[in-house]
């Protein structure tokens, strides 16, 4: 519905007949009419309550679907840049893992530094995507530009423990170095997993992928759009130029875009059920193809299901609800404090989600060494090739998810606790320690997270 201002006349007769004598003569007739008029100004022609500008109030919808107040018949929701960056992150992971051919340096860096290149989208869906190249969605949406933005252009805590990195290295520095190493290894004829694994056992593909999720999607979603930029907005009803949405509404949409849920991300059993994720893509409108802008579940939303179906914690439900409620509050021109309260809820739950991922991969590391005796030394040979690959992978996820925690301005864990956590994790998978020592380190790391986040023991043990 387009914005409507002053839908009902503001009683011009009051000015024409404001002479005191006439007013005294006709006050007994005028006042009842005035009361009727005041009632009418609070309702539209259908009787639904309206806000101060005459725009109909809406209930929180079941899906992330909102109609424009400014342009009749158009959607108020748009976040093509965030969809493009989620696709780029996903496609870089497919390339580094050699799931999409053997990547060249250009394959990797053209996606990290994406501007307007006519590059193929690598994500496959069934049915096939409606969009085949990135410019079908957006151009000028580089990952590197966001990884070097003020929200993420900071030294990674504990990064100096990694081989070949100084203590001041940022996410961008690590990402570029590892992408270059991966491309060089593939060019030299190596194959996965050796091509993306360092001599110390660091899974460079996992580090790159999780750093992109943290330094780009998570930092932009929480520190920028749900915090800094939202705080600068004065009114939820200021139209963004000639666009069909308000400036504040678009800011909110961009945060939702980085979260990466489909528009219809509900408990319908389509994308997930009580047991976890059912599908990452679904043709919701029945047009025979997958719209990558609205019908796909990207990584953070996927993780929220994985961790949100364990022992009653519902990250996916809570985040989707916070985003829908906040966007509804913007449409209804609620108070700024009310809108920011929904943003705080989303930031807090997203923070919990990241922390739960660290716990999950710490638990996975413990499972990787479960077959050893406490006194056995953890080595590649002791774990076997498949076991070592899994151990490397899980450490390579726990470490960058711990880095991601530092980007949320409302994180529950302190910087000093993060420093302790990274000291425990170290700069590579803990080869050379006994199984008992590795398990003790894992338990110490989990205790730090438990103390900061107060997760139930059942979740700490079963994520």
C-alpha cells in the first residue's frame, strides 16, 4: 500500500466558524461532529486501525514478505547484494574443496574481489536456479570490500599463533594468503585435501570459508546493519529515494540477507523439521525454478537449524521471529526503541549461534580422537588419513568461528576470554599432544564458552 498522509480532512470548518459568538451558538451541534471526526481519523475505510500517517497497521506475517507503503503493488523487501555475497562465499568453498573443478587463482580472486565480472554461479539446485551469473542479481558486491570495512578490519585475536602470520594480521590478510596458497597447490598438481592443508594440518579452505562468514556476513549483519547504521536512522518511514522501501526497512533487509534464510523460512517442514534441515532450496512459487534471492537457505540460516534442533534451543525460530517482528515494527512505524529492541534480540541470538558452532566443532574434535587411549600421542598416523582429515577440518572450523565472535558488539564473551580461548586452540590442530591433553584442552575451551553463554549442559555435550 502506498504511504497516505492526512487521509481525512482536518475540519476546515473549525477555522471558518471560529468567531467566539458563533462558536458559543453552535457548540452543541459541532462538538458531537468533532468527536465522530476524531474516531474516523483513527480508522481507514475498512475500519482497521491506522498509524499517525494513515498507513494500515499489519500483523507479523508468517513469512518475510512485506508490501510497499510507497509504491502500489510492489514488495518492500530487497537485499540483492547480500544474496550475491552469500553465493560468492558458497562458491569459493566449492572451488577450494575441488567440488567445482580445479580452481585457478583467477577463479578464487575474481570471486573474492567480485565487481561486475560475468562469472557463472556455481551453486546447483533442483530445479535449476533462475539466475545463472552473478550480474543477474547484483554487481559491485565484493567480499574483499566488506572484509576490509571498519567492522572487520581489525587484528584477529590469536592469529599470531598461525605459521607465517604476525599478531596484527586481519581476516583479509589471512584470506588472501590462503587463497593464494590453495591456488598455487592446485596449479602444482596437488589434489584435495592436500591442496588446501598446510604442513601443520591447517585446513585453509575451512579457515577461508568461516572467516568470510564471520568477517563479511556476520560482522556486517550485526555490527553494521543491526547496530551502527540502524542506530543512525531517525524515522522508519523515510522513503529511500524513489525506491519501494524506507531507508530503515532496507537496512533491516540487508541484515536479514546476511543471515541468509529463505523468505518462507517457517516450520512448514519445507526447509526444516524437528529433526533438522530438510532442504536448502525449494520452488515456493511453483514457477519451475529456484529464485536465489528468495527460495534458498544460505549458510548462517543453515547453521541456525543445525544447532537449533538440539535440546529445545531454537536459534532458527528465534532469529526468523526477531527479523519478522523488527521488519513489521518498521512497516508500522513503531518507536525507534521498539525496533532497536528487536535488533538487539537478533544480535544476541546470532551471537549464541556462533558460540554454539565453536562448541560443536570442539565436540567433533573430541570424537575424532575417541578411538585412542588417553596416553596415546595424537598424530596423523594414529588417526589414519581419513581421521586426520576430519580432525584438521574440525579444528579449521572451531578456530575461525572463535574469531567470528569478536565482530559482534554485543558479544557475551569478553576479549580477555577470547584471548584465553585462542591460546587453547593454538595455531594448528594439536598434534603431538596425548589424547588426554587434547581432551583437557577441549574441556577447558568449552568451560570458557559455558561461563560466558550459560548454555545448558545437554547442549554443550550434544551440539
